[in-house]
C-alpha cells in the first residue's frame, strides 16, 4: 500500500499549504506552524492529489 510522505528538508512550511488543502481527508497537517507538515499515514489513502500542489515538491508516494 502506498502512502504520501513529506520530506521535511524540502517542505517550505507554507502558511497556506496547497497540498493540505487538496487532501480530501485532511491527512496533511502541522502541529506547529514553524515545523514541516506531516502526513497521518493511518488515514492517507495514497491518492497522490497532494503531490502536484506542493510548492516545495516535498511529497512523494512511498510503499508502507
């Protein structure tokens, strides 16, 4: 099963994160605005809708 993964070194920590807005199930979030976004892998469906929306190109699908 594939899931989205955010590379914390590539994440631009956008205040208005387009990738998280594109996630229909709200699996992308941040605990602290100064930290990179993370993916809640328990609910991520691996659809990949977030990938083209990420300005930092920090998201990829990986086998989990």
